[in-house]
C-alpha cells in the first residue's frame, strides 16, 4: 500500500509552474509509475482536497465525486489547479488496462483538529488570524470542516477495505465563519473575537489589500456555501465527527501549546485588517 498525503500548499506562488505544478503533478506521476513497477503495491491512497471538485461553488446545487474543478488555472487558484490535475492523473492511470493497482482518492475540506507536531497548517493559521486579532471582522465565508483524525482513519479504512475504490468526499456540512467563531466564544471565554460583520463588497475591497495567504483564500470563498454529498464515504464506514468538536479541539490545542499567546505577543509586526 502507498499513501500519498503531502503536497506543497501555497496560494500565491511567484512561479506556480515550478513551485506547485512540478512537485505536485510530476511528483504524483512519478509515484504512479513506481506503484506500477512494484508488484507488491496493491493500492494507492491519494489525499486530494475538496477544491478538486470546484473553487467556484454554486450555492444552488450539491457536489459529489462526479464533479471536477474546471475553473482553476495556473494563474487563478494555482493550488487547486495543481491538486485537480494531480488527482486526474491518478484516475487516468488507474483506468489503464495494464494498471496493476487500485486507486482511492480522499477529498477532505478545510482540515482542522490537533496536529501531531508543532507545525500549523494553512487551515490552522487562517482560524488563528481571527483569534489573534489579525482580522477584526466577520466575513461571509462557510467551511466544510474535516477533522485530521477522521482523514487519517479514512486512509486506514481505504487500505483495509478491498471494496473501496475511486473518489470519496470526506467533509462535514458547511459551517459559516460566524458559527465557527460562536463555537469558540461559547467554549473559550478569554479569547477576544471579532463581532462586526461586513458585506461581500466591502470584504472584497479589504481582501485586495491583504497580500498574505489569507487574501486569495477569502477572495475565492466569499459568499460561497459549498454543499458536498459525502454519502459514498459514510456508506463504506468512513466517519466524520461533528465540526463543533473539531473546532473546540483545535482551539484547545492552540491554547495549550501557547500558539495563540505567542501570536498575540508578536502582533505588533503582524498584518492587520481594520
């Protein structure tokens, strides 16, 4: 069994061809070739992301494993483009008549939860930007939260269950940023959180001035409510703990490891919105 779980994550790379497409897509193709050459490999479990479904979600419809991101390009949300391209390479390879192994692809949403090490992911840092006052307003953004522990368990299940094959969406129903921050407020009274909501027009003006990783993420997600059907995953036994518990466990990890305290101490040199 081969688990392909790592890929560079950057939303605004200076050279997306070199920093994203080459390592993500070519790296995936190299793994596919090695799986084919290694007789003992029976299955490849690839971790994709919900952005491979779309980065321009239509609020009026539901998305499934049949959907593919056709909006992203090398210059527009190049991270989503690279992940979509790499996952499509897996599917194409697995459809070859001479392919010697099965392929499973997991598509989590915004992955939160307590990490094993000290490194915070983009998802953690984005949530942190509201906890440490870098962003002082509430935006019209909705999350499809996936718990990192559920993603890990799904990888194990995909390995052990011979009936698993193809794509599996793995995320909760969308939760608004307002709801996520309310969960934090109800469980961590000492954290000062933003309370002012702003409309999407004002938010777009603000995001243009934010050249950090947050700006592009917010641009693509303002006003979007990604509705993703995960019945296929739950049908084979993959589980999703409530998003509320994931948010609580994430913030507790951040506090227990002094990440929020350190961020607030360093706030004088941080980029602040409003």
